[in-house]
C-alpha cells in the first residue's frame, strides 16, 4: 500500500470495510455488517477498474439490499423463540445432585458447574447421586424436579 495520498480506490473501500467490521464486532447489532458487504462489493469493482461513479451506487444498492432483506432474517433467527441463551438455556436440562436437595437448599452439577439448588416441591427431597431436571432458574439457584 502506498502513502495516504496515493491510495487506490479499492484500498479506500477495504479500509472502510475493515472499519465497518470493527464497528460490527463492537456492537454486534447486525447494522455495520450490511455496509461492510457493500464496501467489499465496491472494493471488488474498484479492483477491476470500475469507475467511482459506479462503485458508489453499487455500495448503496448492496447495503440497502442487505439491510432490507438479510438483516430482518438474521435478527429473527438470532432472537427467535427457539433460541435460548444464558440461564434460560439451562431450563429442562438434566443435572446430578451432589449434595442433598430439599425445598430450601442443596447442590447440583449442571452443565459442568456446581449450582445451588432447591426442590420445586417444598416437600421434595433428592439425595446425592440422583438425576433431576431443572424446572426453572431463580437468581443463582436452580429449581429442580
């Protein structure tokens, strides 16, 4: 790459693409990823010698197209009802009782970690070595059945 004064247009587009990708990495909002796609297309056009007055509309068209068609699909897939993350992803999993669990306290091994636990039924008791299922997560406590 030459000095700033002698950068080719495809180099400017690639610089813009890298900055947009860094913005996406910082926000993870699926907003900067779409103009990143437009900048990559414009950089490719510039590398093949297409003039700037066609590169810019290509950037705009690709960016708008991605924002209009791809982003809604990606957002829906990322936050759809079938996607559970964090503590919600643990609900329904099987766990192993490591210390007696009753309606007030106990310990289980869940997803490779030791969790505080209590039985859903206040009269329920599970002894060490028993398998239980996580019915809910209440703060830092797994509620088991």
